[in-house]
C-alpha cells in the first residue's frame, strides 16, 4: 500500500525541504508541494538533491511568486487559495507532500495549511529545528495536532544536538524520533543518501 506523508514544521526555514528530500530518497517516493509561495520553488531544490530514478516531481498545486503566507500572497496576486482548488496528483507511488511553514499558516481566511494533510489523508511528520524556544513551539504544534486527531508518524530534529530539549519533547509527546539532521557544511546528494539510509530503518 502506498504511503502518504505530509511534512510540516514548527515554523519557516525549519528544514522541511531537506527532510522531504531525504524522505523521497528513502522511499523512492513522489514529491509534491501543494502551495508554493515565493521563488525559487522547493520542488527545484528537492529535484536537485534526490538521486533515485523512481521519484516523480509533480507540478505545484498553486504557485505564487510572493514570499509570504499563502493567504497574503494569494490576495496580493489575486489568486484564490483553498483546499477545494488543490487536488492531489494521481500516483500509485508513495507520496511526500511538503507543507508551507507551520500547521496554522493560513491558506485563506478560514483554512490552514494543515487542512491539506487532512484532505489527503496523509500522516504528518513534524520537523523541529533546535533553537531557544523550540520546546514550546514544538509541543504547541504537537498538542494542536493531537487535539484535532491528526495522526503524527514522528519527529525529526534539525540542528546541533540539544539532549535536554529533545528528551523533554519526546517524553511529553510520546512520539518517536525518526531522524536527527545535523549541521552540514553543504547539503549534497551524498548527504541526502546518508540520511536516507538512517531514516529507512525507522519507516
């Protein structure tokens, strides 16, 4: 049975695109970005990092030029952004769906990015980049997902290790750490392959 994972994070620039590349490499999964706000697009980045020949890169559902939240970019460019307008591509392969920002980033006045995960019946993976304040942001994100009955497969940590932060997040959430992405001098296909091998053991 094909898997669907929705990659979200505790904020912007948390490492969703890098992890999405790793997940695609680990599973040979297709990649899709439902809403792209700002250029260059994340699809191009993932395409440049994935080595396997099985991954197919689907066209973005809605592509906006403005680097802002989808609701703001949509208003500026006079483009309607809504879950009704964004249909998941047809595929029999595993699918990695990358969100925009965090779970409550608005698509419009009434819908949020995480509503796409619900629509596509995708299991969520949360990327938490480790910084001062990330415990609060991570636990708030996970608490919201739990209270709204949205299934979470696990947590990915990104950045220099912080054992105290990681341990309390895992203890309070009861979730599994799927991967830790450390600071790398350069993110290359070789680096993505390295992490994909580690991740494959957890999936």
